[in-house]
C-alpha cells in the first residue's frame, strides 16, 4: 500500500511540474511584439513592480521574464545565471528597475521599469529583444489602473518622432532608465547612429531632441 501511495504522489508531482512548464512555456518574441498591443492584462492585484511583472510574464511568458520574476521573489538584487557568458539578472528595487543581460552574446535580453503618474496610475515598460535571427527590440508600455486592477496597452507611448520613415533594415534600441526618467532610443539607420530622447512630464513622454550617438 505504501508503495502505491508513493507512486501516486510521484505521479501527481510529475503532472504538476508538467502543468507549470506548460503555463510558462516561452512565447516567441515575434508573437509578443504583434500581440501585446491589443491585449489588456487583468487581475493585477496591486501596482507593485513585482506583481505587475509577474502578471505580464504569465500573459506573455519568456525565460528571461521567469528569471527576473524568480530573482525578485527571492529578494535578491543580483543573480548570476552563467559565468562564462556573464548572464546576470539585476534587480534595483530602490529605482524600480530590473534587467537580464549577458556579456554581448547573441542571447535574448529583457529590462523593465515603471513611472508614477500624477493621476495615481503607473506606466509599466517591459523591453524585450535579441540581437540576431532575426534582430528584434521593442518595448511594451502599459497603464496600470489601481481601481480596475488592469494593465492596459499604450502602444503610442513614444510619439513625436516619425518612426514610419525608418528604413526596413534600421535597428532601433530602446534604453529604459535605471536612474532618471527619460527614455533614449538608439537609431542605427543610414543617417545614424543617432539617439532620440523622450522626456517624462508626469503623465506621458514628450519627444525632446535627436543628436549624434556618442559611442564610448
């Protein structure tokens, strides 16, 4: 009887693990880039950074999102996932910033932060990307409504610059701020490299300036 009971427990454990794996099965970045703009995320119980990221990752699961959320759940500020490639998760709770980056390989990356709005809402930004096969870099912006407990997509957040004029091969890299409130977009087009700065006014971003990108 004991053996049967142990086998039953093991079977349930396997099913649970399979269920969790399915729940967090990684979603292709190309699918997220096309789909996030039209999908509101509900049941966001509060506007804490960790909760907002967890709800995003459960809606659009990626291994990078899993790594960040697990590191935050453990209360860690840093976790080295791979010493050889310098793959590191960094959590800056004080500044409301998180990222997972490597030492310059072809791996996927992710960063996230949020801004407090003057109307009591928050603006969440989640940047996802990978450098090759194919190159992709985009930011998902959401308004968090504490009354409705929802994250509503705001795809037109970075307005004021004519992105539609960019050539198909142009590479754009959006840098989310770890310190400060402005967003900078690196533009590696035929006229580049240049950088576009968007300043935060308390509710939204306003296109500020374009200037040559200084490569250090």
